[in-house]
C-alpha cells in the first residue's frame, strides 16, 4: 500500500486535500448505500394485503400488526405503524403527523447527497490547482537551469500537473454519479412510501374494506354516491 510520503511525491501539496476528498466520497457512498438498502427492505403490497384482511374494529389484530411493523427497519413498515397507531386521531391531524414524519425521513434519506455533489465540484478544481502549481514548479526549475533544457527537467513538473488533474477527475466522476443515482433511489423510496401511507390512511377512513380491491371499492362508492 502506498504511504503518504510517496503520495506526496506524486501529487505535491494537493495530496492531502485529494486524499481527504476520496476517503470522504468512499465513506459517504458506503453509508448511504447501506442506509437506503435498510430503508427499502419491506414490501408495500404485503402491508396492503394484511390491511385488507383486517377489520377497522379489530383492535387486537391491528395492535399485533403494529407491533410486527415496528420490529422492521424499512421506512414503509415504520411509517404504517406510526399511522395505524394514530388511527383514532382526526383525519387532518393524522395527516399533519404523517407529513412531519415524511419530512424528517426525506431529510434523512437525502442526507449526505449534497456533500457528495459538492465533492464532485471541488475535486476537479483541486486537481486544476495542482496542475497550475506543477507548472509553476516546472518553470522554476527551467529558470534555475543554466545549461540546455532537457526533457528530464520538464518531466517532473508536467507529471505532477497531469497526475493531479487526473486524480481530481477520478474522484469527481463517482461522487457526482453516486449523488445523482442515490438521489433517484431515495426519491423512489419516498414515492412508494407516500403511496403506502396514503393507502393506509384511506383504509383507516373506511375507503377500503377487507378482501376488496382498491378499484372495486372506489367504483362501488362512486356508484353509491351517484345513486
């Protein structure tokens, strides 16, 4: 494994900032991936299927289902458990509670993604700064040379300049790509979570009864209203 002194000889004074950006990118990428995997590990259809088998007045069954959901890590399980626990609240108050909970989880899901994007913007600039500093060192060596200028004199400065630019881009590409992809993943989790909570909220309101599908219930209620 390369030690820092060797890294410094290859990248100059930009070695430490670039190393810090690369380590932070790797740490954020691993942490966000693990977090999103844990949050998306519950089936929304399974929750809906269980709700359709319960009756609104089955207090014991609902309580058992809430306890089962609380044991899971997935956001859909936690959110539905929270909503069912507040089923006795008025609809407006229950929706306010769910909205605040969703806002907190949205912040939690997208935490760190802006920092990844910021690293993706800063890393090429750090590499460019290293390039400029490498060229400055090269010209200093050229100015201090009294004899003929050989390729060896130019090689160190140009090599340092090219290496810092390359490393900056190598760090920036995965940082920017991962921030966008993880953001899309987080948005997908939130979208499915909102759908699941809306379904549960409507089930609490009695829109969906046991063993009836969504479309059949809505169609039945529309016909009943028109009649």
